[in-house]
C-alpha cells in the first residue's frame, strides 16, 4: 500500500457468476459502490439485477466471484453476515411483520434487552432517535398492516438504519408511491447520503433516475454492460443499452374510435363497499376504445374495476356488456359475460405460482378444454404454445412452473389466461407495474391489437404518462367517484393532477 | 429463449417440440422415481423376508398387509383432497364410528332382503358421512374459520353421537348375511395357488383409482390444486372456490363413510369407538405420500404408497416381533424422515 492509493470503494463485487437451471443469470458481473453514492442498477426483467442483489444480501450464494467491503475480502454466507457488514436490503415486497407495531418492526431481531427481558422504553427511544434525526413522523404504535405503503417503506429504512447500514439496496422503491411520497423519499435519501450512507437503487422508472442517481449501471443478459455518471447517461442511452437495440416512442399510436362504435361496457351508478367506498360510478366504453382511470393511490380506481369484474360484489347499480345486463355476483359471472380483470398484483391475485404456464393459461377457461369428463392436456398445450409464441413469453416450455419466470413473463402469462377466452371487456389494473421497457412496449402493442378486434379496455395506471399516452379518454377518480373526464387532447398532466389531488373540482 | 426475430410460427413449433420433450422428461423422471422407489422397496422386502424367516412374502401375509391398510388408505384418499386445499380434516375417525353405528341401526330395522338392505344401508351411511363433511365445510367457506377447529368440533360431536346412538356398546348386526361378502369375502379365490383378492381390498383399489382420476384428469381436480396454490387467483379466474372447498370436505366425509361400512361388514357390528385415532394415521399417510400441508401439491398415487409404506412397516415389525411401543417410535421417525427427505429433494431441485 502506498499513500497515494485512493481509498477503496465501499463495495466492490468482481466477476460474479451465478447459474440457474438452463440460465446463466450472472455472467461475470463487476459492480462498485462508493460511500455516500446513489448507484442506480437498471436492466430488463431477467437481466440479473435481483440475483446480484440477493447475492449481496446473502440470500443466495454466488457460484464464483469476489466481494470486497472497504477493500477487505468478505464471504457473505447469509443475511446476518450481510447485516453485520452494514448492508441493508429493502425488497419490493416489504418484510414487515403485519401485526407488530412500527417500533417492534424496526428493532426486530436487534431488540434492546435488560437482562432476560425486552427493554421497551429503550426500543422506543432508539426508534424515535433514528426517525427524529431524519425528520420522519410515523405512528409508532400502529400495526404494520395498517400503515400506508410509504409508511411501511419508511419503517423498512429505519430498520436498516437501526442496524447501522452503510449501504441500502432498494428494489423498485417508488413503484407504489404517489408523486408527493416519491419527493419525500428522495429528500430522505439525499439526507442519508450526506451522512455517507450509500444506496443501490433498482428501478424501472427511468425518468426518475436523473433526479436521484449519481451513477447508473446497466445490466443485460447477466452482464454489466456499462457504468456511467448519471449526468452523462440520457434516458435514450439507458434504454438502448438495456434492450440492446434502440426503442422508439414509448407508446404506440392508438387507432381512433369509430364515430359509430357501439357501447360495449356500460356501467350505471355502481357502488361497492370493500376497501375504498365506490360511489355511483357511471361511464361507458365503446368498441375499440381505451378509457384510462387516473388518480392517486387509494383513490378507489382498483375498487371500481374490481366491482365491475365481480371481484367485490357491487351493492348497487347495473353493468351491461353489449347491451345485455350482467349479473355480477362473482368473478365467474363476469367472466361468462366477457369481462376480464387483469389484476394489479400478479403474484397474489393473478397466478398460481406453483402451477406451470399451461395450467395457469387455461385456468379461467378450463371448460374449453374438457372432453367428456376429462381435461384434454394436449389441447391445453396447443393453445398455450400459441399464446407463448404470440406474446413472446420467454419460457423453456409450457410445462415450466411460473414461479421461475421473470416478472414481465409472468405478466404475459396472466394476459394469456385472459386472451384465450375472447373477452369483450378488458380491465387492466396497473398492467406494466414492475415490468421492463421491452415488455411494456409489447403489452401496449397487445392492447392496440385488442382494440382492433373490437374490445373495450379500461386501464388503471399510476403512471401519468401511461394513462395520458394510452387512453382515448381519461376519467379522474378521487374518493371512489369519477370527478372529471378529459378527451385525449385535453388531458394534460397538470389538469389531471389538479383534479386527482382535489385542487380543482 | 424466444428471439424477437424468429417468426411466431417457428416459436410455436419449437414450443410444441419442447412441450413434448418436457412431458417425456417428466414421465422419465416419474418413472425413474417410481422405479427407484420400487427397487428400494423390493430390496428392503427381500431383506425383511429373510429376517422374518420367509414369512413376509407368504401370499397370506401379503393379502393381510393389503387388508390392514384398507381403512387408512381410503381415509387418506379423502384427506388428500382436503390437505391439497391447505385444510385438514380431523373428524374422519369419528365419522367412521358414527357411520358404522348408523348403518348397523338402519340394517337392523330394514327388512328388504339382501341386496335391498345392503344398498339402502350404504346410501344412508354415505349420506351421513357427506353431510358431516358438508357441516365441516360450512363455517370454513362462509366465515373463513380454520378447518382445524371446525373439524375438531365435528370429531367430538360425531363421536358423541355415535356413542349415544349405540348406548356406548358395539351393536351386532341382527342379520350379517347381506354384508358378509364385503366383510370377509374374496374374489378370484378359485384359482389354485392364488389366495384371491379380498373385497375390502378391491373397494380400496376402486376408491383410489376413481379419486386419482378425479384429481389428476378432471377440471374439478385442477380447481382443487389451483385453490390450494392460490385461492384468490383461482377465485378471480372464475373458479367457484366455495363450492370446490365444500366438496373436498364432502369427499373426505364420504370416504370416511365407506371406511365405516368396511369395518361394520368385517366385524358384523357397529362399534361407536371404531376409527379412534384414524385421523392422524391417515394424515401421516398423506404426508408420507408427498402432499404438501401448505396446499397446492399432492397426488393420490403418492398417498396410496404412503399408506402402503406405513402398512408394510407395521406388518414387518410385527413379524420381527418388535414390541408395540418401539413400533410407535419407528413410525414417528419414518414420518419425519419422509418429510425431511421430501424437503431436501425440493431444495436440491430448486438449487440445481
């Protein structure tokens, strides 16, 4: 060591290799993080971001490769080791214990003790200290299940800080946050940076990277393609590097709705009471039309489409498909009437993860494949393979368990499930959440295809550009009711946000 | 990997080929597993046979093993459906007792001639078993109560009812003739050197095969697996989850009724304490057979082999004159070993 040598980086991963059955997930990836840096890690689904971070967090062992922390070689053999090294991990699906309070969650596993017993006052003051330093207000006694998404995330961050984390990995931290919450998160990250805490920031929302990232590393097919200062990496470059080809305009051209297009979906004064209360919602969607439901998280958009699809039973109102009244008492009834709901949470609601691609694809329309008493598996396979080809689902075969597919491909399996039924009405709830750019473009193209076939589409999305770019009409939802309607040309971000936040009626 | 430049028709062709290959590979793997299992089993059997001075492979002993596992295997078949939905049915042992008593009472009051008495008795027994299963399911599907509790309650209630109806004593069949064939009869016993097949064993085989097909080949079976894997996803896909869930408990109760019938026929009486402890035995067979208690995964074939393994083990230990207390420990160890091995196998497959 000479005195002139620069200080070693906080983290250096070198030549990391990880192989799964049939896939080389990481192919000699090298990656560095400096103290106090926000290092964005981007790439399509399946590029290897999650695997790399799981290795760092000790959740999975690498096949080969080296990890240095502060210039010293380390062997991360489990989550505890990672924690000791000052590495904190915040997964997209949080790891909070739902029935424990904020304080208990923050100190979980590192509870201060007095003798044999838990020292609750010490725990409370420790939690309050960490939160206080950052100027975060959280309801300390509230059970985690009753916190908002943003509050849960703050609890996770506090958990890392109590453990003296110097490097925090965040996986899609803004996916479920409102714009205001995102701004709060970013200012918190900046505060922590000033205290020399570093971040690895994984996100599909490329537009937010210039606001928060210092450097960007692009992963593709298990290789680190390029690392550059964020200022020298415009969004177009990021996308080109991610997909290995240049991707033009994000949104396809929507075919115009024919002036005489018939009404396909007619929602009349529907109310429902599960979750956010839905009040007297009425709107129509024509053949070949996409109606976007804009609004803040918690505005009741999901509840509206769930009521239409029978996922929650409406207490009042009437739903018509192609003029015929639909008895929506269950999802079953809605499916029969030609209504398909593509839910926002594919793992919890869209897929049976332990089943294979074929079984998931045919689940909603299994009746089509029953011959006599039995399910005809070869007919199922035929249909599934057609969908795999049309939707470009990346899977070794129809017999692959969907748990083993990447997020974008899982979402395509959900779509395949609804496409085989020739539904008339498609309700998309956050169809591109947590999905890479390439898969997004494919899903948009598919929506256009459905329009050409005369389908009616309702799309709920928290990404304003998506709602504005992919809708013929935009309905703004607040408090479980529709507050405004804009035609495609009139819908501007500020107008929509004004109504959504209640600034304008 | 589907390359965007490859035309879709080609992708489809590749996928068709791969699906065929995947299915073939699955079959090979299954064959290998079953083959390996069978080979291991055979080796064990030969060793045991030598140890037991050649008594194990006696045809009479082998038929005994099969006869001894009938009740457990039939209960385990029904239990498999319940456990695949991540539920549990603790009431089956008591339903066995209750149905036996009810059927004996019915048979003793009927005067329809042989076949008539038999059929009416069977139908009444099935109705009681299925009704008990329906009552088990009601609070589970309507209120979301845990099946552990509702079936525990039914376990007490059915046992109590059986004891009240029978005044705490076994009731002999007034006329056992209509049931003797099922209790002690054999078919194909005319062939020289072949002991024949007990009707009890045949009933077990039919139950196992019918329900294996129901689970593996029908839409209902697929729905049971989907419901166990992810109930909300199944519901949103239009599966009538309440109905499917109700039916699995009805199936379990119905299997218990068949078990009760076999015991009544074999002993020519309805004993209110029949089936005591049978619920845990059959759960053991299901688990040893590779069905996940977390739901979503399981097969009837596995369950049958689970019941067979436990039966063989019991028999062998008897032949080797191992005392019954030690037998309990061995059985416990085998159950633990089975689930540990299954877990290790899963981890090995996941890590590969």
